[in-house]
């Protein structure tokens, strides 16, 4: 049962929080979610809403509602720590993956390991494999004139690509997908119940990767896991506990985020044929459109912990306070992007935090960009015009990563 179906658990508002900054916002079921994930979060930028608000829901935490704050908080680990990044805080304390829970300088050598396998040059070498995967999937249903985009493409394509890069069997995808879902949208009515669900999923990842680490430690393979596992940390082999966290993070990041992003993107394009025509008619604009897509459809909402008592933007914060950073609100902020709700493939000067900012900027962003560009290229080559099916009833979910289910697309088979 989802959080939206249950009575919301409320925490006591701390004494240092002014009453006028308190607003009921459930990050797992924001008001208006039935009308769209981005639309629901966009309500927090209505006239008169403060730049920083506090909610007693989801364990009690602050929310940055404007792009400038989201960007600044991500970039400043000295004031806003990554020691805990998931909400509710009780659940975040159970999250044990690295290096996302580390601050510099401890974080730095582990980030270099991630970059070693996911840097731009390494990802460009995978393009043929990525393109072949996309083409095979689309060719499998193009003659039908219809597909459930989430089930037949978005839920398969990035997962198949990533598991191949890690040299893992595709048959493991459903189990790993369930673990990822319980990490990013942990079920439960109370913070304690959500913490137990997240901890169970986190330990599930650890149990899965432990024998893989044992088998590939010291190996000479070229897959992502072997490459990262056998990299040195400060001149020594990676400790076993850190290896568990790093390889688990690699899988979590690769099996959930792009899956959901692609469905939001195609849901929008299916209702905007003029944008599709613009992409179809200008190959260079299509290639350059990925950044605008990421700006418009941010899906991640993680958090930072206040490192010490301070006054920030005129608001008193206490050490240990949590601040949620809904990345969608940076890209959609009219203060940061003109006509922010309009997807403009030729837009320049784009501002967003879809991949976060600062030392924890997403290591997988180069692969994500390639997957988006290849999807658009291979899709429009085979299906130049498409729309949302008349019977479509998209269902939206919120959490650490937003999702949309039910994106049936139709096109002329001729």
C-alpha cells in the first residue's frame, strides 16, 4: 500500500521553525500528484510560497522550493552534508551506499573510481551496443502500431544496457527493480516502517553483490563492476564494506532513474507533435535537445543534512535538520529558465540540477544523455509520428525518484 493511501504521519514541528514556513507537503504523495508529478511539485512555486519551507510530514524536514537554493545547497558540502541523503531521516540513516553518503575529502577517491568506468570517453565506446539495444526493442513492436512504452521500452532498454555493461544476467532485472523501488519509494505509514523497508532493500542489494564481488576481486574483466572493484583507494585495495556500498550504488543508479525519466519524456512528446516534428526535421537540434529534456523532466528528490547551527537565507537552521532538494523545481523555476514549463529543443543557457551539483554530480550523466539521444534517434527513424492512446490513464508516483505508469503510445502502422 502506498503512502498516498494511508493516513499521513505527522512529526512535531521544532521550536526554531516559524509557523508561517510550515506547509503540509508529503514528498511521497504531494497534493495534486494525480494530475502529474511535475505539476504537483510545481505548486510549491506559486506566488507567495517562501523559498524555504518546513513540512511536519515524512519525519519533518525543510524543502528548498527554488532553483537558486537547490543549486547552492548541492554545491556546499561544508554546510549541507551528504551524511544522510534519503528521507524520512530514519530511513536515510539506514541507507549505506557509498560514496553518496560521504563528504569530501573522504568522498573524492571513490568518486574517481565511479568516473573511471562512466566518464564521457568510456561511455562513447558503448554507443553501438546502446543503439543496437534500442533498435531491437523498437523493431519488436513497431509493426503493432501500439506499445505500452513503460513496459515494452523504458523499463527494458536502460536496464538491459546497464546489466550488459556490468556483465550481469538480464533475468536478475525484476528482482533488482523491486529492490530499487523499495529504496527510492519505501512503503510504510511511519518513518520507522519506511526505514525498515529501505534497510531491507539495501541489505538485499548487499546480499546480491557480495558473491559478485568475491568472484571478480582481482579479475581482469572489462565490465563496470570488475573495473571499479579492482581500482585502488588511496593506494590500497578497496575495503570490502565500501565495495559493497559502491557496487550496490552502481546498480541502484543504473536501474531506476533513466527508466522513469524516459516515460515522462515520451508522455510529453506524445501530446506535443510540433516538438516531435522539430526534433525529427533537425538532427543536430535533436542531439542537443537532451539537456533541455533533463531540465524539463527532473525526477530526483534527495536531501542534505545541515552540518551545524546557522542562519541561512534569513531562516534559523539547526544541526541535523534535513533539507529536501526536488530537482524538478530547479529546471521548472521561472527565475532560472524563461518560460520554464515549455519544452524548447533549441533552448540555450539552460539551468537545472537534474544530475545534482557539486561533488556529488551524477556519475552516470554521460550514459543517461547517450540513452536519451539514441532513444529519440532510433524511435523517430521508425515511428516519426505518434500520440498518446485514447484510453491512456497515466498514474504518477513521487519519492526519491518520481515515476509515471501507463504511457500507451499509438501510431500509423503504414
